[in-house]
C-alpha cells in the first residue's frame, strides 16, 4: 500500500510517531498492548496507523525477538457458535500488533488421536489462549511452563501465572433466573453444563431460587453443552410428575435442544414453557427462535484475553490476573408469564 502522503514506501514506527505527535517509544508500547498508556493517547496512535496504512513488520520483529508473531488458540469445539464474537475480539486485538492466531479444535483432535497442545507448541507459537471448558488441564499446565497462557470464557485450569478472561457466570445465572421469577414462574428447571463454568451457573440459579423461597421448586438436570444433551435433559424435566413452567439452559445450543423437546410434546413457547439461554449467540437472535439469553460480552472477553497475553509476553512471571465481564440479559420472545 502506498501511504496517503505519497512516500512510496511502507510507513514505519517513526512515521506513525511523527504523524501522531508522540514518541517512538509510545508507539512501541501501544503495539505491545501495554496497560500503562492512556486511552486517549492509544486512540491517537491507532488513528495515525490507520491514516498511514501502517502494518507492523511481524517477520522482522519475530526474528529480532526470537518470536514467531503467532498465538495458538485452542477451542473445545468449533461447532459451538459462542466462539464467534470472542474470536473476533481476540483476533482483532492481536492483528493490531501484527500477530496472527493459529486455531486448533481439541474436540476434533481427540477424534483423530492428536495432542492439541503439543501440536500448537510445535508451531513455535509465542503464547496460548485456551477458549472454553477443556479436559486438557494437565497439558495446559505443562505448556504454561514454557509459553504464556491465558484462558478465555472459562476459569480453569487455575494456575499461578495463567490469566483468566471470562464473564461473571454467577451474576449471569442470577439475572436469567430472576427474570423468570419476576414473570411469575415458580417451578423452574436448569440444564446444567460441565466444568467450573457449569458449577458457577448452577450456583447462580440455586442462589436466586433460594433467595425467592423457591429452593424446593428448583429442578436441575445435567445437559452438557450440546443440542442433543439439551434435548435429553429438557425431556427428563418435562416428563417429571410436576414439570417446570420455565427452563434456564446452560447455553443457547442446549436451549435449542430444549425448544425441540417442548415442540415434541406439543408445548408452545412461551405460552406453555418459557426458555432462557446463555451466551446471546446468533442462534438466540434468529427471528423464529428469538431466545431470551444472557449476553456474556464475548467480544470484550476476547479483547481482554489478547491484552493479557500481549502483556504476559513481556512479563511472563506476573501474578495471575482475573477479568470478569458484567453480563446483561437480552429479553426476547421465548419468555412470558406462566399460563
């Protein structure tokens, strides 16, 4: 790209600094994602980069710093739509400093007998971002001894130098449950998911039910994270002698399974059964589904995960940091007062 001022050569850090009216060292600090830069000065530098069409020379920088300018990103199952906005926040932030993600699907790797963590480390990635609940805690702990590691959208494994970027799952589950209670529902079911995230969301659900004096009307079924698991768990709830009038699901995918279970029984949503999902993915926004869902701020979580990793590249032994995004409830047509 030829810069707007007609230099005929790619813009450099020095050019960006001059255009922004700041020091070259400040531009470098912005590129590294350092936290001790004010938002105003960061925006000024980023705007100058845009004006000049500046692209960091990742290859040269990688050679000079013995880095590959790549980050391994391990997902537990690419089929889950909640990854989309988190990955957007993560990759946008990495791209701004000339780093590229290398994606790996641990669900698929298990099926073909491949070690996901070792495969990523073999690519000489500079760091590792683990997205979502995983069963590879031991492998991640070993990886953390050699490269910076951040977990995003989950809270495990809990290691001294592994940062966490996630939403506040307890608060999110309370919001969902309280919404149903406020509508007048009393007997409410919960489709529970795996790992620490599943435990936190179940805790938030039970806390809200107990605070409302409805602990005896709280029904919990293990569903996992899939549509099939949601269908099976919701079917068990709806076959109960006293079925719930509302269900709060672990995620949007399992909530779609609950929707199918209701349909198979001739139950109309929300007239006969209210449903609430979690993650506020594109599934919840599909018009004929229109699921009420907890917005867990996946884009912001992805941005923060990238920032943590970039900072840890320079300070690998810093103590563990935890960022919890405050969730909100997106109310749509899948919830209403009980008939």
